C-alpha cells in the first residue's frame, strides 16, 4: 500500500510531504520511504494563517477561508509528492491538516481543530483521504497528542534499554520506550515556537528563524529570565499532557519580557535555547533513558543540539536518521503510518500515552475519484516497525 503523508506543524511555515510503501507482515510493519519534500505556504496564506493563530481572535469567515485555502494547498502538496515519488499514483493520502486551535484546560483536552478540508485534497489527486486523526482520541478522553508515540513505540519496540524519541518542532514532545513497561509520551513544552516568536520580535516580523543558531551562540542565558520562564506550571504537570501556541505563543514571551526586562538579542535567544534544553532534560530524567533520538526542525539548530546533549548527559543524543528514517520528514511519515493503520482497522493513538479511556481508530475517510475501498481489517495489532531501503 502506497500512502502519502501530509502535515504542517505549529510553526505554520509550510507542508511536509512524505511518500511511503507499507506492508503488514504478521506483527511487523515494513516501511519503505520513497521520498519527501517541503511545500512552502504562499506568503499571503502564511500571513493570514499566522494572524489567526492564538492568542489572536478571528472570525468564522476567516476560519472558512483558511479551511478552504489550506485544503487546496494540501492538495497541491500531495499531488507534488505523488508526481515526484510514486509516478502519480497512491492508495491513500493521510492528512494531519494545520492545527488552528488545541482546546486544553489544565490536564483536560476538550477539543482540537485542524484546518484543510479533505475534499479539496481528494479533488486535486483523485485519491481517498484520511483526515482529522486526533479527534477520536480526544472524544475517548485522551489528549489527542502526541500521536508520534505510535511510530516511536513500533520503531523502538525491540530496544532492551530505556530509549526516548524526541521531536523538536514548534513544541517538543517525547516518547519513552521502556522494556517490560507501557510507553510514555507527552509534550514537554516549547522547542522552536518561542525562538521563532523572539526572532519575529527582534526583526519586526522580517524573519522567524535564527539560522544555524548564530544569534543564540553569540549570547549567554539570562538567569532571571530563565527562572521566570521555568516557573510556568505546565512543566510540573504530570503526563499525559499536551500543549501548543495557545500557551507558549508570543504573549507568553512578551509577558516574561515585561516582567524581567528585555535582554540583548543574543542573550534572549540563548535563554530560550536553554529553556528548551532544561525542560526536555528535566522531563526525561525520571525515566532513566540511556539514548535520545531526535527529529524535527530543531535538530538543524546546532546550538540547541549542543545544549540538549549537555543537559541530557549521560544519556546519548543522536538523531532518528540513525534508524533509517529522515528526521526532517518524520512527522509526515508518522501520518502516512496512521493512514495505513486506520485503513486496516487498527488504532493509532496509544491510551497509555494520550490518557484515553480506550484505543480508537483515527480519522475520517473521504473518497477519491471512485468508490472507497479499504483493505480487509488486520487480525492483530503490529508490534514492530522496520524501515527498509527502497529497492
């Protein structure tokens, strides 16, 4: 089965596309990566999307516009992936969409909203689409996040030492796989979201990326600001837990700067890098992990990776690429996997990780150009996933 995964994270800068071939072999899933690409949002759409994200207020007209425009763009991105990697064909497209709001109050998640109407993707490609992969878990009492746990636990399921997968997107999330024990997964707090907010503040919106961590490397963490940020109660909340820009958005940073004063630009970036390193390391320390495998955009920030390595020690820090999966495309491969699981009647979210009352099959299917035909349901859940090179 060939599945195209399409997703966009909290940074809202574009769409990640990954194509993969999947095969179910008993309790083993074989995943063959076929390729991945980045599909940037057009500048106008990116500006409109970011202006609607929390804590900004918005209108139903804007929500409707964004659902349509993002859906069309996801359709273009999926079609580009098909043409680039699968000779224009696929059995399924699995779309995470673009999160506009994650309704969390303390440890309780009441709802989650992803934009990008699947009908636009199906119309553009002629391929059936799985969409809205988080809501079923929320309806079952879960966080709807982090969904990465299903890929992480299958990929790391044969490890004989406690190992963590770490994703450094806008928000940092971890999955801890421990022999003989249930996996654990949760959002630790900000990874890139506050760094991006700081760069937009520093450049008056002209840039949102500290390329190669150059500005952060020029500075020194400010203890007063770091301590103020670390006082956020979320960090002491027990998992399962999830968060997003609703909490760790521009307002969070600006409130901290009003309280402690705004330092030099380099010191501000260095402090925010240290915040991510400290909160990730503190979250993992109680679980005795010996290795951490990172993925996501944050791995391209060498200063962040250096500070993580220092804070995580003696645990080893590497990237998920060591297991054959490109870390830049891991999220898109994750949603391709979720589509494959749902098509076979298998749940994707893990109750031990999300806090749901029971496991639920993720998402809703939208037919493509023809009738919707799904495979026979699998007779047992998979236990392992193996990444295999393309022939």
